[in-house]
């Protein structure tokens, strides 16, 4: 018998609280904790990350929603009230990242913080939050791939609760949420390990490597999904953007090295400071 996980975690005073929301919030909390610790290691103030999130979080949510609506506009023009219905999903990662990047630009200038350093601090924690977020898609029964079989899913040695929840609309589906979450988690480990190696990354390259890593994996995972946003015909928005970001990140890394005079990513400035 196939069991499907309920999207609703619990009811609070008659209001349904979705797993999607709980997982997203958990990812944000962990990301803030990671970024705050790293900020102290490089000599920033412990309140910098928290103050940034006060501005970035709501703007990123708006950006993620607007991005999603923009590329599926006829649906929302037909039923405008659905624009505000984010409890069932409909937040695009790339939209949130673009909006968050704009906030970083202005926030770092206002606080007189080096923008590249701030992005380097944030990159691994943002990628971890993205890995968390895909499990919210899993609980929400979305961001899945094309048809497959139970035997194929079992061949991946997945636990039954994942296999069972991939039975959607009478068909087993590819767990693309899991592919992207795993890719993101591997990226987090890679960034954290390499960031500890003194002199391996130049200033800004933790962030640029994150962009290249995520966009590379997202391109292939997006090609497997059945709920993509399209520019036209079979051209998927996220695949086009992934190519642009991947090529752009690699090109910037090469250009900056040719230009020279790059500073190492320095974690020693605040290493004696206590996180508490």
C-alpha cells in the first residue's frame, strides 16, 4: 500500500501549518547561525548578519514570488488572489537569490563592508538553506521529475518514505528534489573544506564557486522536472539562467586572476572572538 506524507504538519488555532514553511524556516535559522559564526571569524560584527536578514529575508521572498509569477503570468492574471497564496509553494530560488543579491549590494555599502567578503561568508549557508528547502518541496509534493518505476527508485537504495511519497497522481516520479538537495549538500561540504585551506580561495571566489556549482547542477536537474517555467516552446527559464550564471561565474574568476592583485579569503581576523 502506498502512503503519502501529509503536507500539513499540524493545526494551530485552526490554521494549517505546512511542513514546507517549517522546513524553509529551519533552513533560514541554520543559515543565519553558520553565517554569523563565519562573520566573526573574519572580523565582522556579530549583528551584521542578523541586521542584513531583517532586510534581505522579506525582499528575497517577494523576489522569489515575483520571479515565479512573472514566468507563469497568465495563470495569475486569471486568478489574481493566488498571487498571495505562497503556502502551497511557488517560490523560485533564482528570484530570491537575485533579490537577495541586490540587498547585499546596498547593505554592504551602507555598513562599509567588503561586498565580496560578505558574499563569501553567505555562500555556503545559502546553499545549505537551498538543500533544506528542496525537502520542503518533497513534503509539498512538488518539484518532481518525470515518470519512473518503483523498481528504479528502489535501485537507488532510497528509504520507503521517499519512494512512497514519489507516487503522485497514480505514477512514480523521479525525485528531482533529492537530486538537487544532494548536489547542494555536496557543494556545501566542498566549499567549507576548501574555505579552510589558507590561500586556496581569493576574495570573492567562495561565492563565485557557489554560483558555478549550483547553476551547473541545477541545469541538469531542471531538465528532468515536469513543473518548469518556460520562456517559450521548450526553453526552460532556469536552464537559460543556469547557463548564464555558470559561464558568468567562471569568466569572472578567470578575468579577476588575469587582472591580478587579488586578496586571499582571510579567516584569521576574528578567529579568537567568541561566537557568544
